[in-house]
């Protein structure tokens, strides 16, 4: 990897984080009644996404959809088999209950994502069309379900109204 490749990778990570951070800042600004500051954060967040995607596009990490599904499955599997179990252990030792909750629900949802990606991979490999279903995401824990939102989130217990359908 050249130095510029490393820089692209690091800039992609930074811009991606700035995007999510600015969206969180916008929510806070909205709550505090600073509508214009919220607008500015959302505009800057969009711009950071464009930068992130520009950086990512140069590094040839976006392959065919089948390869991308495989990469996604690999990432999710790493998270729920290695990364989160280790993070959970440390959070337990340190008695950080909020981090425990956050790591725990993410850990469970990554397993759900891995299953969904695996299902899509199997269908593509069998040269089948992916089943046309809607996906719903739990606004509390990120649980991702096919078809209809459950009455209660099986991962975090949030009520059905917390689920939304991504466009
Ligand atoms: Fe995931
Ligand atoms: Fe949930």
C-alpha cells in the first residue's frame, strides 16, 4: 500500500465519522432550538459523505455486488465473532453499563446482518433473484428485519413504532 493509499483509507474513516458526528450534532442543535446550526451540520454532513465516497472510490474497494456482499459478510462476522466479544469482556471488567448495552445490541444485530448478507449471497450464487421484501430497522438498536416490523424488537424490546423503513 502506498502512503497515499494509506492516507485515502484514513481520510475515508475520518470523513465517515465526521458525517455521523455532524448528524448527531444536528439533532442536538435541533433540540436546543438552533435550527440554523442544525441545517449547517446537516449540509456539512452531506459534504463529508461525498468526500468519503470520493476517497473510497479511488481505492478500488467497490467491486461487484457479489464480492461486496462477501466483504460485508466478512466484516460483520469479524465484528460478532471477535471484535464485540472482546469489547464486551472489557466493558464488563470496567463496569461500563452503557457501553455493555451498546456493544451487546450491536453484536446481536451484526449476526442478523451476517445472516441477511449470507442469504443474498446464496441467492446470487444460485443465479436467483433476491426475494423482494421490505426491510425495517429498529431506531433504538439497529435490528434489521425483513417483511413486517415485529410488535416488539426481539433484541432491545423497543415497540413497533420505533421501526422505520429505509428508503
Ligand atoms: Fe452490521
Ligand atoms: Fe431494537
